[in-house]
């Protein structure tokens, strides 16, 4: 900084880096494009996977955009903003993360062309904002209702699973997802709500993916506390207790002096009677199964096994709450208050060996508002990827169930929006019109990328797609298997409306935020040159 032509005045700390104007914008856009390019090849049914290896040698193999970006150690501040798009998409919609990131990168790429034509960044931002609002408004016209249509929900799950490791068994996995969401979904005052925490997922390696199963109840990663207890109980009456079944310890330091051996025998006998009394109270309530959140005394275990009670100790709080929802039982703090009315019911409680460990299956809860899914796979990496695919699929099914509307996939909706926005741009005066047209072209990056990843000619495919939409085929999308375009409604390729809406909104907002930056001041050695090195300082990750 200079004052009246005198010597420079330094107001920033020594070592601070500063990039201004067009250079700052170019660097930020380059960093954002690099992130988008990193995940672009994973988009669609023919998308490829990434192998990420960290400094400890741990390996993650996935094509889930959110997981890839989360595992990459990125330094560049603008690149981090693009990663926030993926996080937001994952939290709100569970799917569409790659689409949102690719769209952000393309919007910035198109805006760079406009900046070179001397269109001011704030004009571009205004044009993008108008285009995003119009696009979201136009989405309703493309919606397909899902209410009371399990077949549509099945297709939503299948679309989410296509292109992932679980793609080979997508019908099987989709059925589990839809049944799980239907079981836990509730309708309150015309509002449809799905709490995904009510779907408990356990994964075990060994067996095949087809050994995965939905349990109309709860699966506990626990075994009975005593070998003498029955391994299986039918028509189970379940007591849920969150206090310890053992002799109470005093809250303060206390010393008991015993001077006579008989006193010791009486003391021990009294402890034994107290524990026996606790077990008798549990028995008197009619309970045949006890799930305890705290510990169970060894003596209590002995008495319970003699009474034929199946007991589990140290269950998680979340499992206790899930059990309460599934079995309609009440969680009791004081065993003295336990009555038959507090007991939950299940058709069967049994211990089974899954892989190398014993697990407890509490099944046959017809009114269960909490269910469990057991995922199986040949190796640890397979099970992990199946879990990620299942989370995406059950997430989008829950979103579609809540919203009651879906859109056709395969780039069909974005191609239709692109066409509509070009028409809309002509009605907008000023240079914003150029930004809206750039936005319309940017939306076509999704069908273009689907075509590229499928090994098709992107230019020819896009021309075919535009022609189909011009001919009134509003559901026309890209056929990644045979090339050309096909009606996505007939092909049953659908995705929740919220996925597309959120992707457009978050991609636009992030692009606008990055475009408005014309000065980057960095007090630490963050790479500001837009060159992201090993994927923007990806550290120890290799890709």
C-alpha cells in the first residue's frame, strides 16, 4: 500500500499472500473445476470407482461423491467451498452429491467465459439467481406422484443403486429399502415423516450380498449373558430396564466392620437375597426376556438362567429406544416399578451366529416403528460399499416417500429445464440474459457427462437429446447402455424431486459466492495459485 507517493506502507503480516481481481477469480474457478473433475468420472450407471489410500494404508473404494470428497485432504479454500455443496446435498437428500459438485464446476466454467467477455461478476450472479429460481419453479411441471405407489419407490431405489457395487442385486436391495421406509414412515397431520435413525443397520462380512435381510424388529450385536439361558424364546415378553441388576453401591465412602464370621455369612446372604429379590420381581412381571442398559450381577445371571429368562446387558441407549418403538415396551428405571403393562412383545427372540460373532434377533413385531437391516458381503471393502449404497438408496426412498413426488432421471429433467431456460432468457433484458443462457448450457453437463462416462459421443448424444425435447418428448433421457435417447418414464429411471432441486440451489449459491470473491488474503501457506497439486494438497491420499 502506498501513501501519497511515499514509501510503501505494509498493513499485512510478513509472509501473507494476496491475490486480487481477475487472477483471484481465475484461481478460485480453477480450484473448483479441479474438484468437479475429480468426481466427474464417477457419475451415472457407467461411472468408475475411486481408490483412496490414506497415510495409515487404509483403503476406501467407492464412487460416492460425498465419500470421495470427504476422504480427500483438500487445502484450497475455494475447493473446500465446493466440498460443502456435497455435504449439504448428502445431509438433505442422501444422493446427487456428484451431480451437485459437477454442476457447480460447470457453472463456474461458463461464468469464466462471460468474465472474459467483460460481463461483470455481479451481473452473472444476478442472472444465475434468476435462472435457479425459474428452474426450481419449472420442476413442479415435471413431477410424478409417488403416493401409495411402492412400485415408483422401488424404481427410485433401483436408480440410486445403479452403477454402485450393489447394482447387480438392485431389485433385492430396493425391496429391503422400500419395506424399511414403509415400516418406519409416519403420517402426522398430513405431513409425511421418515426418521432414518429408526432403521438400524448392522453389517457383517461373510456370505454374499443376497444374504442381507430386513428384520421386522431389532438386531442387537450382543449375546445372552449366561450359557445356561435358553438360546431362543417364542412369544417373548420383553422387559427394558436402564438400571443395573446388582447390589447397589453406596454413593459415599463407607466402611463396614465385621467382627464375627457369622455376620459375614449373614451379610453375604442378605446381598444374595437382595439380588434374588430383583430377579423374582422381573419374573413376577411375566418377563421372559430382559434387555438391560447397565450391568447384570453374576449371581443374578445364575438366577435368571434357572428361571429360563433370556438376558442381555450393556445395551446401547439408542438400541433401548429402538426396542421400545419396535416392541411397544416401556423403558423402566426402577425394577420395583416394573409391571406386565411395561413389557414389550415380540414373536421370537433368539441368538444366532452371524459370521464370527453371536447376535440377538428380536423379530415378529408387526407394529414395529423401528426395524433393522443386516447387510452381508464377501469382504470388508464390499460390505462397506454396500452400506454406503444402501444409505443412499434408503435415503432417497425416504425423501421420495416424504415429498410424494419424483422426477425422471438420465439427464431428462435437466435437458428440459435447459430448453425452458433458453426460452425464458429471451424475456429477460440486459446482460443477465447471457448469464441465464450460460446457466441453461451448464445444466447440460449432467447428460453430457453421463454420455462421456458411458463411452458415447457426447456431442451427437446431446444433439439427439435436444431434438427429442424439441419434439415434445419431455421425459427423454440418455440410454447409457445402448446409446441414443429413450423415454425415462418408460425405462423406470426416477429420482426424488428434492435431489434435483437441492443440487440446483446449492450449486448456484456456491458458484455465486465464489464469483463474488475478487481478493484473496491468506496468512498461511495455502496454495492460492489455483494449481491444486496432488488434488489441492490432497496430502497422503492417492487417486
